């Protein structure tokens, strides 16, 4: 079987699974495709596509152009970048893998601590020969607001409580009893915005959550507050967030996800001093890569044996 491993940016897929004994002809793509046409040009002759999360959209047009395609494997058991209906219509199997949810929750705290203790400025200043140039902010007694209280939101909440923070949460489907069982106070969206010293977003991207936070929402936040985004880029309207940061209406933003990824070199966010930016590292850990690539190899093996596993609905 002719297999394409897409978007292996760090060139590490070879180390996390036994590809040599897979009986497959494997080609690894380390760079993102420029556009849909560029993707089609490179992958149209492959029988299997192995995707690292949602880095390359597999649209109806791509699926129709890949006439030899038999199976798509993605990291995780959900991938909004795959047109599942088109794949099923073509008889293409789509399989996923397990993922560790804790890695993203841990990274959210990297951004929170990085912002509140000014690590970006202090690290840069240390290399310039300076010493103690900013004043940090303590977390104890502050209000941590969570948009979403699922697996990741709950982990972030537990760490916040360990720091001695008051934790509140909001989502359209959050029930007061469920929040209370986790030691979290369920509030309205308005209260989340006005009361929180730190807001961390842990929602799934959907038509309902796209552009959920716009300028009028962000402008309700405290001038001393921070917003953290490790879920999906378009949940916050990116242009509105840039405007809020440029006007210094809030203290800062910690971002790991963006509307366009990789983030263009000349993107405005890269030039804002009150933005702490990471290159979508939430799931990028050795443990997660081993889990995803090893299970992709297992998915291929079982598919070739006629017994596909971990199929996406």
C-alpha cells in the first residue's frame, strides 16, 4: 500500500511507530501544502493518508481527486477538517487514534503562568543583560473563568483550585449541578467576562462556538485580565482580539491556536507585546505522538487484514 504521512513538521513520525514492518511504501511530507491544489498534486496517487490532527484539510474536492484513496487515519477520534460524508460516499475508511487530553490542559497553565509572571519580557531581557524589569501577578485569590468544563476544562479547574483561585465556568450546556460537583461555580457568559481575572477557553469548534467571543464581549473584561486560547482559533474572532490587544483593553492573551496555521510570518499577532504566542503545542508531546503514530500503524495493519478499527462516525 502506498502511504503518505502528512505534515510531519518535526520529521519525527519515523521514530514513533514500526513502519519498516508495515509492508507499505511510505512517503513523509514535512512541510504544509500551500493550498488545496498543491495538496492534490502531491497526494492524489496515494492509497492511505495519515494526518497529524487538522493540519491539512481533506475536503470533498481533495477526496474526489484522490481516486486511489482507500483509508484515512487521523490523530484523535475527531477531525473537523475531514469531509466524512464524502469519504463514506467513496467507500473510504476513516480511522482515528486515542489522545492524551492532559497535554493541552498543562499547556494552558504554561500560558497562564507565562503571562502573569511576564516570562516573555523577562526572558528576552535576561539575554540583553537586564535584571528584574517587570512586576508579576499572583494567582492566589484571583478568579479563573473557564469557557467549557469538559475533560480539559476540568483539569485546568483542578490546577486553579490548587493555586488557591476561585473557579467559575460557563458554556451554553453547562448544568449548575455538574459544575458544583466539580467544585466550580456555574455563571452566565456576562459574569464570566466581567468577573474573571483569567479566562481560559476549552470548547469544541462548531457553528455555535465560531466567533463566540467578539470585540463587544472582550471589551467587558477587566483591564487587568488575560485570555487564554488552546482549543480552536476561530472561537475568538481574531481581528477583534487583535484590536482589543492593540488598544490594551485587557492585559494580554496567551494563544496556541489560530485561524490560519502555521501562523503567517507577517501576521499582526506576532508583533504585539501583550500576546504570548505558541505554535499549537497543546498536543505536541512525545507521549501523544507515540500514541497517535503507533495506533495509525495499527489501523493500517488491521485495515489491510480486512478488519478496520477505530472508525470515525
